C-alpha cells in the first residue's frame, strides 16, 4: 500500500515525458501534465514582523542578553559568559577578573552590540589603558560580530575607527577612549538615559582615571563593567573584589574553566613560570598576585592554608584571641587556635556591651569540652578590653591582658611594638606551610592587608591599624583576634621549654605594664 503513491507518481512522470516527446515531434506544445512529482513544496517566506511585533522582540532581548547572543549573533556563550551577561542585566556594577584567552573580548563585543541595539537613547563608553587594546583588539572583535547580525540590525550600526553610530539617532553611539594618567578625563562628560561604561584591562587603568570619572560612574541608571587580568594587588579594580565587593557583582574566570583555552598554553605557563608563580596566578588562574613587595603576608600562603588538610597538633595548647569592640563599626571577635590550626570559624558579635561580651565568652567556655578549653584567653586591653579582662578573671577564666601598642616588644632588636611582633609571628606561621585556617574570604583579605616597612633603625614596622582600616574599608577585626593568639609566647618560659602558667599570679614578661 505504501508504495502505490510513488508508483503512480513514476507512471505519471513517464506519461508526461512521452507526451512531451510526441508534441515536440509534431511541433505542438504539450499541455502541462496533470500530475508532477516536484517534491516537497517550500513554505512561503515569513511575513515581515509588524512594528508592534518588532517592539515586543526588542523588549524581550533588552532583558535577556543571552537570548540576544544566541538568536541575533548565532553564538553559544560559555557558562561564565552567560552568567556574566545575566548579571549585567540585573546589576549596575560588574567586575570580572580572568586568565588569558578565556573569551573576554567576545563577551565585551556581545555586550556592546546588545546594549546599542536594545536601548534608545543610549551611549556606550569603552576604555582601556592602551590604544592597541581598544582598536586592534576590542573594536576589531566588535566588527567581526557586527557582520554576523541579521541584515536589518546590521544596517542600524555604522562602525568607525573610534565610534559606532546608530543610524538616524545622533545622540546614541559607542565611543572608544584610551585612559592614560596624562589624560584622566576618559570617563568624563557622558550623559544618557541608558549609559554603559566598559572598562577593559581595568587593572592597568590608572586610579586617577577612576577618581576623575567617579561622578559619571555613579550616574543614576549607569552600568559599569570592568574586565581584565588581575595584575595589581591594589587599586580600583582590586578593591572591587575586596573592600568594595558588596557593591559589585564579581566573578573569577580561570583558564581551566574556559572552553577556548589551548591546553598546551596551560602546560607552557606551568613549565615556564611554575604553577605557584604570580605569572601563573594572573594569566592562568585569574587571581591577583600573591602580594606586593611590601605586603607582610603573601596571599598565596594564606589562600593555600584555607584548602590544606592538616590535623591540629594534639600536644599544642589551645589559645583564644579576643579583640573587643563596643558598638560602632568594629566587632568583638574571637579566634581559637591549637598549634598549627584555627580549630573553628572565627566568631563575631556587634553591638554588645562589656557584660554581654563576657557572658558570651563564658558560654563559649562552658560549651567547650575540657580537652579543648584554652590554656589562655588573650585579650587586647587597649580601650574597652581591660574591663573584659577584669570580669573574666572574676569568672575564674584563664585570661591575660595584652597591650599590643606596648613598647618595647619582646624582641626589641627587630620590632618596636608588640603588635608588629605578633603580626610577624603570624607571617612565620603561614610560611611553615603546614597550617590551616577556615575558608573565610574576609579573614583572607584582612590577613593580606597590612604592609610593612623597615625603619632607619632596622626595625620591622607594620602598617598602623587606622591606615589599614581606611584601605580595607573596615576594621581588620578577625585578623587582629587571630594575631592575638601568638601573644601566648610572651609568657616566661619554664626550664623545660614550655610555659609556666599559674592563674593565681600575674604572668610576668619583659614588657612593663602588660599583665
């Protein structure tokens, strides 16, 4: 049965061929056959969308940049690209740090085209620290993807050497402006109902450019997107992932997570520089350098301690460090350390008075099994800590007051103040590479924070807390509590090399005024 239609079509075609041959022989034009097997009939071309339909399409694309890339450019974003595109649709500030060759330039090109074609009026300001990055890299990539647009959309845009104009809309365009220290006004003077700033290789853009353009960047409704290799552990780009991270949607893209990176490149980078080098961190992992030359503790030492599996020393005493605050912006913070390990997440309380603070410490003490109770609770007595020390002594807890501003330090030849010495002891603890701390982003940032200098007298001096607080945008409370745990070595050593602790008597050390 199934073969009969095909047989009829074949017979009809043969009959039509014979009739045509006979007519041609007689000089007569044959009539058209009653039946021809012409195959499937092509559907008619779709009707052009109406103005209302076009408006609905544009409205949908304006809120879904991934759909724009897929439907208008015929591209399939990588996962990180799709995540970042969606983030831009719902966030005003987006920062992406990445390794080399992950598809960042394609991502920015899609972003520029999407913004220009789905908003009116609109302006896009693209900047980078070099003309090469703008013209030879970004602008060239935009041109490539522009050619993939549907003809109707493609005709709307005219790409020039440093500008993209929207046909018939003189106040809507994209511009390319280099951002050099000598001309910091790259981000100034732009206003639009729909304003987008694209800052490529942002780690290399001088901070003065951001400072001068701060007004424009803060314009209501403006969106800012920063991308780049994280080459500097300071500056505006670095701050977006650290002290200002609550204001930014941030993402790190490693070469290992990108589909576009040649595996040979990864092998070459590891072979040439080593997988622990700053070159590898920046160009492959999308991580900031492990530290500037004047950074006290290298970031990679701290970050590796967050992933290291280390069993706490069973013979080392447990010590608690307590940094006390009362109301204000600072927090009372408790760190617990046993030898080479922070044994649990650092705890914080805000807005508690002294009696409430003492009560919480007593609760922590009572809830701790006997074998894990601290040999010492070390409290910074500067400011409000002295009252906490007095009350905890009344509760018969093993508390000791530490004045971190005390002069001189235990090692008076190397340090001026005890605070400098405690931070240095923390550095040495990380340098041993057999320690572990919780994977706490705030703690990591604070420990990476302080810088240090060597005075004319040859003594190591740590950056003052107030200065560090201004740079970080917050008080380093967690790091201070952690560093206090190293003050236990200030006790007078017993003959066997341990520490003679007698709670009925004050502990003596070679620093006056510290009990």
